[in-house]
């Protein structure tokens, strides 16, 4: 039983006992109820990646309702969504990774696309064939993305930037095979990005993740947090949400690889004062996105035998009041890569 369910049961027990209590709080007025509904609606919209028979991009209102799937690709179509989606700073566009057919039996070409939140005005913004994990820059004029090489024995990825008005691309990082830079997040203050750098072990299946920062105006990447990945800047740029296995909780096995479960963290933007928000042991947290300054939505996943599933949850930035956003009862759907549409900052979740 979740915390919210337990609180509701205890409230019902007290209210239905029939005992008179002069100190019992008054029933909420219509004005109060409307104010609470408006505050909840201000939480806004989450875009997400979903895999269920095919890969898609969807959106869902955090105040409730069914998700809307925006893409309708398939392996036989020319375009198929891939993981990674981000809102533009003004909330008017979505950017995501997608692949297109490249002839019968050929490897699909992966590029970065933008579209409106209703799925219209779709267009490609790169033509490189190996792009993924895009993120908008704070000025809304460029997009940072990963280029992931597939011909190397070891994974290999570097960060690039494309300017939307001109289509010009610029390389930001340079790595040897065995090092991949992925999952960038742009700070809303200044030209700084945080990103995940994963070093793969040449002699085994292990990988060591780190969070780095990089000034887009130039300079070398700087190590920020060890044993961590998937950073996301808060809307005011003062904090980072991310996931880490540093506390070595639980044990997860994927194929022949066993590793500790990733937990959700929040820290200052300089990496100081890290605070762990979850401790789920046999489950894996990932892909946090800020919802205003006081909430987060994140992915939680598990793998049982050949069955893999994930769902999206919301939580206060202090680790309280966790609740479900999207899930599938069959555990046959993967929900991932949530991104909050910039809007007014909602209050903390009230549970």
C-alpha cells in the first residue's frame, strides 16, 4: 500500500466514525476545490517515449487523463521514433530522435526531428544518420545531440550542436572508442550543458558512468559527479536531478551483467549536497525531469526473466509523496525519457 492510500484510509476512518469533534476541519469550499484543481492543472504536460509493439512519442497531462500518442511509425514506415524527447524553452515545439528506412535490409538512419505538440509541422533538423538523445539549448536556437557510432567494437558517442536557423552543425566533444557522451541537459542560465559520459570496459561488459559539464562557448568538459548519469537542470538552474548507483543498493541482472540499482538524486548544480530520494533495491530509477522547482517525474523499471517494463512516477523534490503518472498493468510497455513542458511552477504534491 502506498503512502497516499494509507493517508486516505486513515482520514476516512476518522471522518466516518460518527464521533463529534469540535476541532474537525470544515469541508473544503468550492473555491478551495477550484484553487486546488487549478494548481494541479498548472503542473502541465509531460512528453515521453513509449515502446509497445513499436516506438512512439506521446504526451500526458499531469492533472489526469489518457495519454496522447503523437507518432505513428512502424518498422515498415519511413520514420520510427527512438528514445529521447525534449520541449523547447517556450513550450511550442518538441524535439526527438527518430529513424527512417534506408532501403530493404539496410540499417535505419537516425536523425533529430522537431514537431508541434499536436504532431504537426514535422521536419528533420539533422541529416547525419547516427543521431540520438536531443536537448534544446536555453535560448531555443540550437539543439545538442549525441552521435553514436555503430561500426566500433566498443560503444562510441560524441556530442554535437545544430543551429536551427542555418542547419549548421558543430562538434562539441571528441572521444575514442569505448567512451560515449549522451543525454545532455542545458542549463537555463548561461551556455552550459550537463551530460552523461559512459566509459566502457574493454575487457568486460561493465560500464562506468559520470556526469560532466561543458561550456558551449568553448573549453574542455569538466567532471562533476562520479558514478552518476542522466542529469537534468532545474528550471532556475540551481539544482540537478540525476540517477546514481553510488550507494550500491540492490542487485539487477541483464543478460550476463549484474549491477547495483540506480536511485534518484538531487544535488546543487555544482554537484554538492547530494540527496537520495529513492531506495527501491530491485527496481531501477532513471531519466528524471523537473516539474517546476519542487517536483520531479522519473522512470522506474524492472526486468523479470524475458519481461521488461517501466513506468513513470512523480515525486516531490524532497522525496515525499511519490505517485504514479503512467503505467501498464501487463508490464509489457516501456515508458521512458519524460520531459516537462515549461510552464508556471506548480506547488509540491499534497499527499
